[in-house]
């Protein structure tokens, strides 16, 4: 990570605990009136474990990594506050004594597919969407809970905590549910911003399982004595509620100065959409499978989940096992030289969800849809990136149409913003300028919410102005043949229908 040397202009330091699908980090951010500096003090792996009953997160290992990271943060000069963000939908169940009932399931576990269809049939797809406004994904919390019906864990559980809320609970002893993550569960009312009593009743879920909601910026608690003793931090150090869904934190850090922007938070997933003042709950929106998730300050993240850099990372894992090159710059250079539009895939096809031999799945997908299968590694990478760019184009155009607003610029943030080829292809495919960066958008959003709670920055617009003035951004202008992209989009639509 590129950092700026610490400066006396910085007023306070804040620790962001940022957990992704493959690794976790503790990052210290120093915030001043015109300065924003990040230093990664600790990184640790996030390695799921397959047990006899399914794929689970190793949350104990993750929590130890967090403690070790906070100890490094204390050694670096201490922190004024701590915030935690992670992925969405997954949860832990606590018994009446507050003990964790088994490791949380991983959202890529395969147990929910048929259950999701059953729940939708029982409640009604239109009814479910009308309440939650949520994109149908088979691993949403509502379907995970339905798949656990009749199990000892669910029957004896007294509290449900989403993963970031569980980690905050272990740091502070406090119990709560942060609203941006709660809005991804399929049990949250998109209109009222509360847990849906109707859905909890229909699904025979005890309302007492679900803690009171907290908003970004709310105090969550202070460190438990043993946490303070291990980390070396003051026991009075506050844990501040941030936008604990990592995408919500990333959207905070979109350096937009214009109102009609679109964003793509690109990492393992590409989350592409708009920031709105109210949810879009129309039948057309449901049919297009768009989600209305909570953002900071009552905003709505109107977006669709697209299988993002997961495809490329799984390709690299397979190639590493086969002793083939995995160096990203080399792969991207080969992809840039590969034939354009030679083959395309639907990134959201079900066969791409689980871990496995992704190059073989891509070749099979192309063969099944009547296309030439990519042969070389460069051709596979080109296929993945062009397919993602077309998915970005399709999603953002649909979002704009369904929300009734235009788009003047795309902000692409997160790890994918380092991928020059993907950024340029996205500009070419959409015909819109792309601003890439910041790469560390999630950590920046986490830290800025803490800084605002401490009175160091102002409203959301002020936070974004600080991002725009302090972070390295790259600009991409559309180029190339628009007609070729139109033809490629038509080819992909045809392939999607034939798959």
C-alpha cells in the first residue's frame, strides 16, 4: 500500500478492521483537515474450513488476527477509535449464555439453493421484494435461516449477530445490528428501515433473535478488559459503528463531486449501481434483480451484485496448482494482446459461484453456448474482463432506466481499480468516463465515519471532497468502436438465453 508519511497536521488516528473474503487487515488512518493517510499495520489470511456439515468461516482465527492487528495499531501510536466492516449476509448464533453455537456458515456453501426457491414460493416473490427490495441471491440470510429450520443450533439460539456485529460483540460485549448489513439479510423492511415483523412471523423466527439496529456513527461500546490487556489499547477506546457492510463503506469513499454518478465497487464481487434517496420497489426492478440496500445517512444503494474478480482469482488459483504463470501484469499484458470478443460468458452463471477449476468452467460455458472456447491464459483473462465490462454496462444502464436518472460518470473503487485493462474496457463498454480509485475505498469509508463521529470531518459531501483531494485517482476516457461493443452485448445476451 502506498502511504504518505505521518504529519503533525493529522489530528487523530483511527483503526479500521476490514475483512474480505480471502484476507483481513487492520489499517490505521490518520485524519486531518486536508490530509488522509493510511498505514496497513497487520494482514492475516481468511481461510474457510470445510467441515462434514458444510463450508464454514474460521471466525476464531479471524478474531485472533484482529486482536494481533489492534496490538500493532497500539504500538504504532494508539488509536482514537475502532471500526469493523466485513462481507454481508453471514451470521453467528449465540445461546442464552452468549456462547457461539458453531462457526458461521460460508455464503458459498451449497445448502440453500432449493430452500431459497421454497421460501420464495411460500411468501411470493413479489411480496418478498415489496418488503425487502432485495436482489434474489440464494445465500441471503433469510434463506440460510430457513435451511437451518429444525436444527439444534437454530432451536437453541437466542441472538443472531451478523459477522461484523459478532466481532464487535467480542471486542466490547455489546449487542446490536448495524443497519447497512442488516439490510442485506432479506428480513429488513426497505421502506421503514426496521426489521420486518411480517417476514419474521411468516418464517416463524423469534423477533428476539434480532438485536436493536445501530446506524453508522453510533457508539458501539468500549473494549472489554481482556481485549485492552492483550492489545495494549486503553480500555476506554471506543468502538464506533461504521457502515459495516464493506460495500457500504466503499461507497462512502466514492470521490464523487457530481450528483449523477454511478459506482462500481470491484473486488471479489462487482457491486454496480447508484446512490438514491429512496428504494425502487417496482415490479420491473424485481424482475431485473436489483437490490435496495441501506447506505450511510439514510441513502439507498441501488445496485446489482455481479460476480467480479472472483473469476480471475479462481483462474489464478487453478493455474498456480498447474504451475502456470499467475503474475497479474503478465496475464493482463497477454489479455491486452488477445483477440477481442472471441468468447464471452455470463459472470453470474450459477456454475461460477463455487470454488473450483474456473478455466475449465469458462471453457465449458463457452462450448455450451456455441462459442469458441478460449485456449490460452491471455484469452481466458480477456474473456473474463470483457464479460465483466459488459456486465457493468448492462447493470448500470438498467439501473439508470429503472431509477429514472442519468449517469455522467462512473467511479470504480476497490481492488479492481488497480486493473487498468478492466477500467478501460468498462469505459469503452459503457461509453462513459471512468474514474478509478481509491483502491482502499472500504478502509477509507470505515475511517471517515469514525472521524466524523469524532467531529473531525463534516457531512458525506465533505468526506468525499477529502477523498478526492487526497487520494490517487486515474481517469479513463471511452475509446474504440461502439458498434463492436453493441454487437458483443447482443452476443452475450444470446449466450445468456442459450445457457
